[in-house]
């Protein structure tokens, strides 16, 4: 199969570098160019500081393009690139992604700029594949939504949801690479507040669980109460969830609905199971799951499945209320891995 030539928008940030890891040897996509800010443009990609564990892919011959250059589109077209993966800051992504789409480049975005925008499908493959429509622009969701939405959607299939309460504990890497090199933050002195995160997560939850009709999504309707906080953990977002339902479910029903989520194993980044159920979540032990097994030292340059599952544990049922904790890797499933998975899903639908 011919690999599609692609551009990565983001040279030195965590998500941009995760995209470099995940796409360098991908069976569907071939990294042909990487674009960055004025600070990185014109430099060899290999000269930029590598900020991730798991090894730098061999892309040393690439020179970083300038995302804001007036001739970026012409350069991309000369390289015969027709797909872009965006890890840009939202304020930059708004204009750059618009330019690319208008020029005929299909954009898969990790930025929030166009989420919940008409004509820009926002899809989690296991949850709302029915929201798919042909477009030149697709969005992945907020990283915090993944451990919340996937188990909630499973329960939503077997009972009516009245309300969802969620409290998150979010990793330092969710705020970018700077906090990962901040000794104070690593030792516990970190600002816990994340402006706008709770509102964004709640709105996106209702959206992906909503009904789609002719490209228009009507969000789900139930009460939400979200609190999002930053903690001194390098990677991994954990959520603590309480769902009020219209009836009581058994623990067996909860397990069955979560284990029954369909995944498309033909997609390279699809987890083996969407949800990996454990009795109790241990953040250090449960960060890297493919849905069946946990890895302690995954091969991040070639293993596209590990880190893509959501881990669920601490399930408690009291009358019509189900409580649980869920955990996922925020820069893998919640960001770079998630947007590549979305692109695989779209390419499969278009084939």
C-alpha cells in the first residue's frame, strides 16, 4: 500500500514530537515535512532538543519549515503533500489550518480551534463513528475527555444517564514540555488550576454522545458537574466519575458493556480492547495499556497500540449511581495517538 505523504505541524512541542514518533514508520502515512514556529524554522529537525522518552525517530535530513511563511502552501504542494497533522497552539491553528484546508490539504487536528464546529467532524472512533462525514478537516478531542467519555459512552448504551460528575487529576505533560523540566512542579509545587478545562470537557462529552443529522450534531442532554486539576505526575490523566442513571445496573452489566465496545483491529492504532478493567488503578503501573496487557517499557517507535486503551477501576454501584475511576495516557491516546487513530479511521471510511 502506498503511504500518504504528510506534514506535521509542530516541531518541538510534546504532541508534535509524539506525532514524529508515531508516524515515522506508520503503514499509512509518511512524514515528508515538519513545520514549526519562527524559533525552529530553518533548523535541522535533528538539532532540536528531544523532549520525550522512547527515542527520536530517524528524520535527521528534514529542515523545519516555517508554519507562518507566506509560501508554506506552495512548498507543501511541491512536495506532493495532501495530509497535515496539527499539534499547533489553538490561536495559531485557527488561521494555519484554515489556509491548509482551503488549499486542498486534509487536516487532522489536535488543537481545540475547530472542535464542535459544523462541517468539522470531531470523532472518537469507539464512541461516535456515526458522526463521520466527508470533510477536509477533522478534529480529535480534548485529552481529558478520553478517560471520561469512553466508559461513559459504554454505560450510556444500556441505561439512560441523568447526570455525570467528574473530577480530574491531570499530568504535567498536559500543559506542555516546560512543566516536565520544572523541578518545583515535579516535586509537587504546581498550580492546580486549568482555566476553561472543565467547561471544555463537559461540552465535548455532550457533543460526542449527541445525535448527528446531516452534519449537524445535537448534543446529549443531562446534567454535568466537572472539576479539573493539575497534579505533579509526568504523564497520565485520571478521572473520578459518578454517573446517576435511570435504573440500577449490576457490576456484571457494567463489565459487559465496557468489554463489548467494538474496536477495528485493522487500524494500526486501535487498542486491542478500548477499556482495560482492573480492580484498582495504580497510576505508575497502569499507564501503558493496549487493552489486554500493561507494558513497562514500550517500543514507542513501532508499537502503536500500547498506551491507546483506557484503564477503568474502582467500580462501585450504589442504587442508581455508578462510580469509577479511569486513566489514560494523555499525550498518546489523548493527543498524538488519538489524532493518528482518527486519521486511520477516516482513511478507512474513505477507501
